C-alpha cells in the first residue's frame, strides 16, 4: 500500500458519507373528545340504542375537529354527527350537531346542552277515562 492509498483510506474514500440525523418533526396535534365529553355522548348513545333508534357509531379524529357519527345501520350515511371544532370555541361554540343533509341542528359551548336537540321527546297521549 502506498502513501497515497494510505491517506485515502484514512479519509474514508470510497465509504458512504455518514447520514445527517435530522430530528423528526413534531407530530401534528389532532383534536379529540376528552373523557367527560365521551361520557356525555355515550350516555345519550346508550339510551338511544336501548330505544332502538341508533345501532352503530364511528369516531373520526382529524387535525381540525373530532366527529362522533351516529348510524341507524352501519351501511348507511350517519343520522347525526356530533362535532367538536376548537376554532369555533370563542364564536358560536366548539360543539355542534349536524343532520344527514348537513344542516346544523344546534351549536354551542356546552356539550350537554347541544345534545339535548337529540333527546327523544316524550309524547303526551290522551287517555280515555
């Protein structure tokens, strides 16, 4: 081995350069329902399932909003979507209930109050005495 070959070996000639390790970008935050919000939603869902109104649900967690979709049958479009959009928290309220056609049924700051639009109303019946 000559002196020129020896110096090339020491410099790492022919070897691939060491990769530059870049720190991974921080994960983009997603919006999610917290435990109390899910408790309120699932209580309503349980009552509606017991009444035979609803049968399935789906939760979508996106970067700008969280959606709880309610289905009568899992193969259909959702009957309602319960949405949490933090960007609207200071304006109309972060929570909204959206019907199948996209119409917003109720919007507000308090989830329990917003979900009251989905409560089954008790019908009064006339009873002959």
